[in-house]
């Protein structure tokens, strides 16, 4: 499922809006007695982990300082690359375990807890409003969700499409950060890599002792997962020394037969591991048909069972046994364990790929050549 489609729109429009807004006078940075600035060596190690896999990308660190928001460090970089070049900002959050590559912009709040009126005013400003072609609804406000930041989710309708835009309001209520959080530090992906190696329970390809593990969290009813399948299959074929693991992550709030498809998949794999991959291919091939025939209603899982049983049989297993297995509580629990692992890793949509612990929310972020370079790079990390 494509996530945060409107976020890209929001940040682009924000750039335009800020360009037309007179700069505010600089104020003295607040006292930062709780911690110290990250060292240049730490930042360089982090940037190497982020960009070192691509020889076409280079950077120069220009400045490390406290931002105008309490507890947040602002790092200014000069980047050179095929896609993005020029000055870019990196904001390291309180505690220095997370960072946001993106923008810090003024937020029209006067209290630490952002009000709905302040959020509406902010989104209106960022979208160049009033703009009748863009509408939104504030869907969620999570106070102090990430390193003292309040996370705000806005459902947006734009000419480019519909999706969720997420931004963060700082603890003083006066600034917003536009961008996704990433782990920060000298070895930023080590924690996720360790959590994955402890928790993965899905079907796998490749050697057990591989130097790099690629994990895909996918939803069998997700059109974006279906679209990513050819690239995933090519990657598995081209990287035989990597281990690939498929983790079920049905988005049950939107996809009402995805959970049942995941349960059938678990049982196909138990009968015949090789048949699982045929089952996945066939479910993706029938995805539109199943969604259409079930109307994706609350009982879509039950309606989808005859087709899923047929697909399981065609994959080379006993469809009746798979159907019985799929309705066991233990099977649902196994899928839920995979979903819980994904939630612990802050997965919000599918497909989400992890390469050696590094999360890739959108395969379109990287060319296929870059993806293969990333796999080779992460295989050397410890």
C-alpha cells in the first residue's frame, strides 16, 4: 500500500511557500545544558552508513550547531549526487538516537500541545492556501511520540492523489519538522538488524549463514507489493549469496482478505516450502479478481477462502489441509507475531524492505543498480 503519497506534495509546496515568506529575524539559540553536540566523527560515520554504498554521492559537512528548537541539533551538508545536490539539512533529535533529514519550518502554535486549529493553519500555509484543490483531515495527534516530538498525521486529498502526510511538532510548539525519522549514530542500522535476526519467522531463500539478510514485509492484497514483485524476484536471483525472508504484514484496516491470505500462505509453507513462492505469485496474479469478488468487505476473508484454497492446490499442496490449518488459532498467532515485529520496526505500509537492517520504505527511492550496491555494502557491515 502506498504510504504518505501526499507528504512529498506537502514538502515540495512547503519549499515554495517558504521561499515566498520573509525570513524571520534570527533569535539566540536556547541554552542546551542537557547534552553536547555530536562529534564530527560521529556525523561522518553516520553519513558513510547512509550514502557510502553509492560512489556517485559525496558530501561536505558545513556546520553542526543547535537549532532554534530546544534539544535538536542542526547539521548543514553540501551534497552532490545524481538525484539530489546542494545544501541539505539533517536534524538530530533529543537523545541523539534519531534524525530527520528534511526541513524545519515555523509552526503557528503557542503551546507544547498543538491544537487542531494550529495544525489546520499550518497545513493551509504549507499548501499555499486557501487552495480548493487540496483538502485535508487531521487524523491523529500523538503527543511526545518521538524524542519529545508530537507526531501529526493528516489525510490529504491533492491533484496528485490521496494519502497521509506526517510531520512532527517540536516540544516548544513553535517548529515543525518535515521528513521521516532515521536511526542516527556511528552504526545506525545495528539495532534493527539485531531485532530482525531475532524475530523473523517467515519463508526464506538463500544460505542460513549469509553475510546480509534482506527482509520484505508484504501484504498479499497490496497492489504496491504486487508491483514490486518483479524487482524483488530479480534481486533474489541476482544475489544468491544473500538470504531473503518474506514476512507477512497484512494491513487489516484497509485490506480485509489480506489476513486470510497470509494464514493460507503460512500453511502452504508448512506443507511445502517451495510451494509457498508459487502461492505468492498466484495470489498476486489473482489479487484484483479476489478484491472485486469479495468487495473487500469485513467478511472478505471468508469469501476469499475458496479461491485461496484453489490457489494453494495449484501450488502443489493439499488445499483441504491448508484450509484446515489456516483456521487454527496458532496460525493466526504466527502471522500476528510477524505483524508485531513490523510494528516494533515502525513499519506503516507495504512493501517495506530491510537490507542488513536498513529500512527502505519505497523501492522507488533507489535504482536497481543502487539497490544491488546497497546489498553489497551492507554485507560488509557488522
